[in-house]
């Protein structure tokens, strides 16, 4: 009887450990670009964005398309499948599959730190619910900010979210020391983060661009793949 009880207790502990590990598991995606690789982890707390992104990656949606909007010290954006065949000088970045995703804004847990993966969207005037684009996303690079600048951003965040969100001390400290894009906080869905390849993001955001922020020399996603059975 003692042996059975001990065995049952051990089984219970192992089962609980397995559940805990599962709860912290994050699916990862490898984005291979013409300037290097970027590896991102997707947040379980934003399940609709996570599952949609995985679906598109598995379908090969992102393979061969451009990083069509690149702004130094800000972010790099992609997700328009028509850019696969874009010619030099074409105005790009207007297309995505004909659906949107309800916002999954989990702030202040997830914010626009350097390396944040977030969903693009239409502006508030036409999209007051802040629903996300079905396919377009951006990766933050950003820059560091002074205390005075962060105070200004706090006022902007408060105004743009009608007082719903406040910048925490830990987030302020991160932006001051490491960088990001604080003015977007609480208004766009952050659904993942870069785990490897920030140097690639840095190189892409430094690219020379035209007046529409499209890199003059095309920078492409060669292929994006789901990395199976990884835990963080």
C-alpha cells in the first residue's frame, strides 16, 4: 500500500511538472531573410494572433515577400503578399487577406520593447476597436529615451487609451536602458518577441529607403518556418 501511495504521489508530481512546462511552452518561428535569420517566440496570452501567424507561416504566406516599410530607430514591417512580385518604385504595403483579428492587448505585461513582434492595423478613425491586420506585422527596434521623453510618452499613452493604461516603473526603466517604441503601447497587439537575430533586425532597419520607407534594395523573407516542440 505504501508503495502504491508513493508511486501515485510521484506520478502526480511528474504530471504537475509536465503541466507547468506546457503552460510556459512558446511556439517559435524562424524567419529567414536575405540579411540574416530572425527567431521569434509567440505569446500564449494572445492565442488568436499566435494561431493565425502559425497558420500563415505553414501555408508559406510569407515566403518571398518584402520588408516593405523600414524606419530607422523605429521598426521593420512586412506581410503584404503582393510584394513578392513588386517592381522597383512600386508603392507597396496595402494588401492583406480580407479579415481582421480582434485586438489582444496585454499591457503592461507585453510592451513595445526592442525585439517586440506586433500586429499592424488600420488607424483609429476607421478602426476604433484596434483590430489587427490579418497578416501584416512589425518588429520593433526603436531607441532609448530620456526621463523627460518618457514622461511625454506617458501622457500620450494615457490620452490615446482614455486613461486605461499607465507606463510602469519597470517599463520606463527598460525603455531608458534598452530602447523600444513606447508611444505605441496599449494601442497595438504585441504577440511575440525576438529570441535570436536582433542583429538582423538592426541591419534591416538601417537600410536606405525611398520616400515611402521602402528599402531601395529589396530585403525579403526567403522563408518562414514553424519550429516544432520547443519550450521557453
